């Protein structure tokens, strides 16, 4: 179901960003073309070169990149996606996209796309449980986003609880389920 699909992977700035490299590798093994967009904060955890190496494509990092924007890159990415996956999705990115804020390349692509969107949150347990975050999650679901729940376990901050990025295999399985649904289609 994934073979020949164009998947745009948005990586936001959480410690789980390094796991997104393995997600790219697994999706490519299944025949998908993966195009990565990194937020500025994500680049503090993993370099664009790493994602370029595992994806086989240049990594998009800036809304104002003259090389990418000569073709209106953010619209090209939005239009060419069969699916947009945000993993990890931080509390910050959840808040921005749930309110239609488009102040960087990733949030602009999300606002410009009609492709289905899968959000995979990862953050501190208290950030996840915060009522504001939960309101943002509900708002995203209301607007047609698919969301995976964070996994439970040891968190990078030292806490134990819900907030971990789900295992890469679980994310791939969720992507396969989305493509298998007959009703997966572009948003209108």
C-alpha cells in the first residue's frame, strides 16, 4: 500500500526527532518516496544532511529558501503529497497547526495541503496531559487530522508516563492502515 506513494514527513523539534530517521528508512524500504521538512528546532537534534542521506532527497528547512522557492516549494510539497506525517509532533506544532498558524515551512505546507495528515505526538507527560494540548488535539481531530496517541514509558526528561513517540513499526502500520482505507482521499 505504501509503494510509490509520496509521503511528506514533517519533523518538529523534540528529542524523538532522531527516531524519524528510522521511520524514513522503513518507509523507503517499503517503496515510498519520502520528502522531509524540518523545523528550525528539529535541526537542533538531527541535521538535515542525515535526513537527506536516508531519504535520498534534499531536505526542506526554510520557507524563504531561494533554491526551493523558485518553484514555490511549499505549494509543490503540499500538492505532491499522498500523505503528510508529522513525527514527532511537539506541543508547539500541535498548537500552531490546530490554530492555522503558518509561520514556517512545515506549518505553511500543512495549511496549503489537501492531502490526508497523520500527527504523531511526542512530548513530556505533563505537556501531553495539559488541557490546552488536549483541546488542540481535539481541534485537529475535528478538522480531519488522524492522530496516534503517544506511547507510555520512560521519557527523556526522566519522567515515566505517556508521551513517548510510538515505535517506528507502529507508525508504519498506521500509515499502511490509512492507505488501505478506501476513503483516504484529499481534503476538500
